[in-house]
C-alpha cells in the first residue's frame, strides 16, 4: 500500500470518527441559545500574523468589512485577526469564507468550491435557500466550540458542522453557517474538504424543511448523497465499510435506526444512509428523492407514518422498499 493510500485510509477513519459526533451537532445545535459560550471568549489570544490588506480595492479588504462578519467577529477575533474571502455563488450576493492566517490554504480550497457546491445542491434541491452564507474555519478547539455554540465539544471528533439559530417551523432559519474544525485541513485532502463542505451545505439548504427528530437515515443519507453527487466517486470509495461487508455476504437487514448514527458503528451507518438515498435517486430519480425528503423530514415519524409516506411518494411500503434497497445493494456489490 502506498503512503498516499495509507493517508487516505487514515482520513477515512477520521471521517468516520467525526461523523460519530455529527448527529448531535447538526440536530442539537439548532436549539442552543446564542451567547452561551462567553467563557470561551476569555481564552488567551493565539499568536497569529496579521493579514495584510494593503490594497484599498482588494476583494479581501472589502470582504473584511462585510456586515455579515458581525455574526462571528466577536467569537473569532479573541483568537487572532480574521480574514474573509469572497466566493461567487451564482446570481446572488457572494458567500464569505472566514478564518485566520494559519488556515489560508483551507480558505482558498473552500472559497473555490463554494460556487460549484452551491450550484450542485441548488440543481438537486432548488434555489430557495440561503445560498450566500458564511463558511468559517476555526483555528483551535476553543474557537471551534465557540463557533458551534457547543462548549462540551470533544476536539478531534468532528470535522465540520452546520449551525443555525433556533427558529420556529415554517419560518426561514437565521444565523446559519458551516463551521470547520482546526484539524480539517490537516487531516483531510482537498477532495475530502470539498465533500464535507457539500454535506454541511446541504444541511443548510434543507434546514427550513427539516424538523428535529426526522429520520436520520434520510437527513444524513441525503446530505451524503448531495456531497458525492456528480463527483464520480465509486461505490467502494464512498462506502468502503459497507462495500467490504457486502462482499463478505453481510447485508444490512433494516434501514438504519437513529441511535446507530451516534453508536460505535456510525461510519458504516452513514454509508448505509448514503446508499438508501443513492438507491432512491437511481431507481426513482432525484426529484422523487427530494419529494421523499420533504415529506419525511417534515415531522417526527413512526414506522407507520414512514410506511405511509414511502407508499405515497414511491408506491412501496417500508418492507417492500427495504427489500428493494437490499437487492440494489447486492447488485451494486456484485
Ligand atoms: Zn450531516
């Protein structure tokens, strides 16, 4: 195995590890109150070089005075001067990628990817979402926790997460941002960063249509599907653990249950969730996958309501749907 392969494997293992903490973040953070992290702001400043913005008309300087930075400036400046990079995202206002000098390389990768990521997600989901948002890269665990409003965050467990202010159903969420952890750039390849950006951005896009407590196999599977959509990643690259188990004759018996997304087998469970949504997209088409998301994510579901919705949208109840997915898995792994 080459050094590159080993690095890729390490990255994948870590990618699985960050997912173990992701459920709590993407679902739990939306209900946390703003301003809960005041103590974290007392952490000592980190010695980072000041970004020079000598040219009055430079895009960087303009971005550094963007009013949207107000949401994160107070959380980030205690950790050093911030810099912001504009990213064109279609016909709307530019999005902003914000970080410190030490994350310059990650900022560049993310800024370059925001346009294509936004276009791909909009093609799948539609354009009615906050496409001109904030993507933030933390420089150390304390800053990461502050940006996520999650003081109990275990550093190293999470690569990135999507955050929103608390909001009432039927209204547009505010305060949405994607936050990358301090290790993301070091532990992930640029392709890995791009994939995680698309995953988290999909949570931002679908947030207004997503009720807390909706089935995780759908929420995380859809984000994973959107993350890999059009990237020509092979089944075994996206789902290495699932692929190995299928080759060994071990197929998942059921759709993944919510607690499994934070359990010890979470990496494989995320892969299964991806495969369910990939199966729906390939078999019924992407518009039907989106229709299924909108129906299932609109509320907490029981096995009975899930069965009804699957029957209405896809014409197959839960048992029949699960059997068809398992048959698709068998064919994919053959
Ligand atoms: Zn997710």
